[in-house]
């Protein structure tokens, strides 16, 4: 069945600043596991939506028990695709991310919606959902539990990283820019061969 995660967060910053911080959040001291980020595709549609596809490289440290089971030569880097749509009229940013490698060991799919809080325009609402699954026979449950626990930890770091980027933007912003969570259960780097040949291709489907 896999594991499911969701959270609803209210960010005390207007949407346009959160959007700027989203693009500028790496590097930051809270996301040192994110090694690189590269834009593979970007387009402004006729209806003025900004479509982007980025490739992120992250470290993939295994738990101690998994280190004893899986081969030592297994790559410790995870390649993650991030598709996003910015709607400047509705003041929304929608993102979808998923890992390209280690899919048998674990697959993590995440959906995020950043939208202006219409009751408080100086705030931004963030809804985050994630699905964690594993296809390792006999070990799927502990792997999924580990994946869920690490996802929760990484989301705390991700929010701190976003807040870090926001604080820099707000400090540098010109004078005319003014600035609860609930849950239920890098710089350019050479890309692997399977990604470089498609880096300029338009994604078949965005979120």
C-alpha cells in the first residue's frame, strides 16, 4: 500500500515573496543533502503560465541495516525531477517531484501547492502531499517506514531552508515590498547519460 503524508502550513509572507524564495532556496545551510540543481526546460505558455522542469541531485544515505543488505557499489546519489507550474493570475505555484533512480528500493512522489491566502493576502498557504512506496520483497514495510521518517525530517529542513531564503529576500527587498502545520499518516554538475539527451525536451505532462 505504501505510506502517505500530508501537511498544511501557513507561511507569514506574501505569495510573490514565497515564489521568489522557492527559486532561490538552494544552497542553504539546512539542505546540504541537495547537491545540484539544473533547469532542463522552461516555457511561458500563451495563457502566461510558467512551466519548468528541473533536475536535483541529492545524497541518499541508507540506514545502518540497509547498508549491510544492499551492495556497497550502489549509487548514493538520487536524481529527482521537479515539474512546476506558476499561475500569476491565480497566485499559485504547483510542483510535482519524483525520484528517477532507486525506484525498486523506494519511490517518493510529492505534490505541493503554494497559494495566496485570500483571507490574509500577506500570508501564503502550502499544502504538501507525498506517497512513499517500495518494491523490495519482504522489506517493503521497514523501507517505507524509514522513507516516511526521513521525508518528515527533510520537510522540516526544507521549510527552514525556505525561511532562510525568504529572510534574505526580505532583507534585500526594496521599501515597497512588505512583508500550523498538521499531518496524517548546488551548483551545476555533469548529468548521467540518460538525462543529458533529453534535457531540452518538453515534458509530456506537467502537474
